[in-house]
C-alpha cells in the first residue's frame, strides 16, 4: 500500500489566504494587537479554523476574516507566501498551484496590488528554491467584490502574466452568476492565461452548466454537483474539463452531507478527469496527504485511483507543459507504475 505522506504529490487547488499556520496567526494577532490577541490559542483556533461541518459556505467565508487581517504589511505577505510553499514542500507536494485574490489579500491594509505581488513572489521564489517545490500562481477574482473588482483583477493578471499560470473566479455563484464575469475572463483569455472556476460547490448542476457555457474553463473548482447529473459528467469527460475535488472542504462546508456521499470516486472511475486537492489547509487544519488518505479511507480510492487522480492533476496543470513533463519524469514514476 502506498505510503501517502512520502510520495510526491500535485496540488491544483490551494488558497494562499486559507493556508496560514495557526502559530503564525497567533504571532501576528499578538504583534498587531488585533482584537483576537485577547483569545487563548484554543479560542483562536475555534475562530480561525473550521474543524467540524458548518452550517453554510458563508459561515466559512466569515472565518476567513482573521486570515485576511493577517496580510497587514508587505513583509507579512512575503512571510505568509513563504510559509505556505514551505508547508507544501514538507508534505512532499512537488507541483503546487497556489491561488490568491489580490483584492481580498490587500483590502484591510490597503496595500498596493503590484507591491503585494512583488512581496508574494519574493516569498514564493525563496521557498521554491529551498523546498524543492515548483509553484504556479493563480490570480482570483472574488465574485462578491463585483465586476469592477474582477476587471481590475483581470488587468492585474494581464500585467503579471509572466509570473502567473492561470486565473480563477471564486465565491458565491448563486448571487453572482458566472456569465456576469465574462468580460473579465475575456481579458485574461486574450493573453493566453487558462481558467479555473469555483462552481457546483454547494449549488446545483445547472450552475456548472452555466459556467461551462459562459466561460469555457479548463477546470472546475469543487464541481460536487457534477455527481448529480450524468449528462453533465459525460460532457466534462468528453471535453476534458478537470474537477478539482476537495473532499474535506466539501464536508466541512456541507457541500456534501458526508464523505460517503462524495461523488469523487464514481466520477473518476467514469473517466471524468478529477484531481484531489486541499482547498484551505490552514482553515481546515489538513494537508494534501490528509486528503489522499481521506479519499482512500472514506471515499474508497484504491492506490491505483490515487495514481490516476495524480496523473489527472499533472495533465491538467497550468504550469508550462515542458516543466510538468520534467517534474513527472523526476517525481511521479510511482503514479505511472500504479496507473498502468
Ligand atoms: Zn477554493
């Protein structure tokens, strides 16, 4: 049986703003004398982490508030980015796609987006070299901030296109339909940046369908709803649209009632390209290894399913193809051997 912690892994869906270490959050809230400084470590954990299923996705987004306020200076942006990559490296993630929302990240401290990006890059590049992780960065437009912010984020992505590998649309798709953001997506598509969209997380298949029709993304974040519509699953399979499945996140945000009802294994075995991802390791207090272990223990993945999901992640990575090929050759012989 595979020793999950020690095998090389690929992460396609991880938010920088959801990757903060609790110990670092403690240090920052104390240093900055934020209101949470008065809390004990256990109280802070209860406030900043989601360890049990919560009532709604909005409640989880609310827990992000503490993390958001930790991005209080350029130095902290650099440090938090460094630590996020370092944690991935320690978990033997060898290809990491790390996403962040410039608007969300800079909002409380009113940091300039380009300066924050430069600081983030310093942290990422330093950790990449030290920790043997290849990192691709994805800029996120948060639907909740409206189209203006999304357009600004698209322009940011165009400016930084050489340092980014993709673009993402996140946040509540019931209140803010995918189609509304087509003008922002058109701008990044024009410079060749690929697209992933949070869709079908705690919503129905019709939202994923709308997303595919309106934005034609290469990947769908979560896509739990695809499990409830065979025609949609078949379309995803045929069009090679990859699902970034995040089982623990989906259970904790109540996007699925239980692990047993998570559709990941069924979709994977039906030939839908599906990768396993962690979403927010800091928020959920998990690693990507934990997600693979959950897939095996709770979702019934065999080692060969884990290998298949890993090869799917490599195939759907937004990093340059030659770089992915080299990484695959160097680190992922285990997956090729098992998937045969
Ligand atoms: Zn996400």
